[in-house]
C-alpha cells in the first residue's frame, strides 16, 4: 500500500486542482448580464443568420474519416525511420497494415461517404 501512496497523492492533488480551477472563476467572475452581452458575436458584425442553424452530418462524417485515415498514416513515419532495421518482416507487416487501410478506404468510397454534393 505504501508504494501506491505517491500515485494516490498525485491523483487527489490533480482532482483538487481541477475542482479549484473550475470553481474559482465561477466565484470571482463579475456577473452583470446585459442585452449587448447576450447577443451572438460574429467578427464584430451583426449576425447574418441564426447561430443555431443545422450543420450537415456529411461534413462531420468526412471530417471523422479524415482523422481516422490521417492517424493511420502517422504509423508510416516510425516504420520509415526503422525501415532498414526491420527488414523483410517489417515490409510484410506494413504491407498487411496498408492493405487494411486500402480496404477501409475502398469500403468508405464504395458506400459513398466521400461524395460531396
């Protein structure tokens, strides 16, 4: 139990610090609402439309797909750095990985998730 004391202390300290940093601004901030402060702010000009407009779901799907494929491509950098040390086994492993990435990309393309209308 004694060896876990530092971990418990760090966890409790982080929890206390988070609670402190979330409550102090609420207690100390001035609360003087006005009509001007309640208006939506858009680059210093009057809002052109309601800020509660509907966002296209397709945009979010494309954004998530971009993030997924981008994160997968990040795995290419360490492989390229260690290419000579990994040898043929590393090449085969990356070929399998890239095969799965290409299959996923083809699936997404076939489903029409990348079509922008």
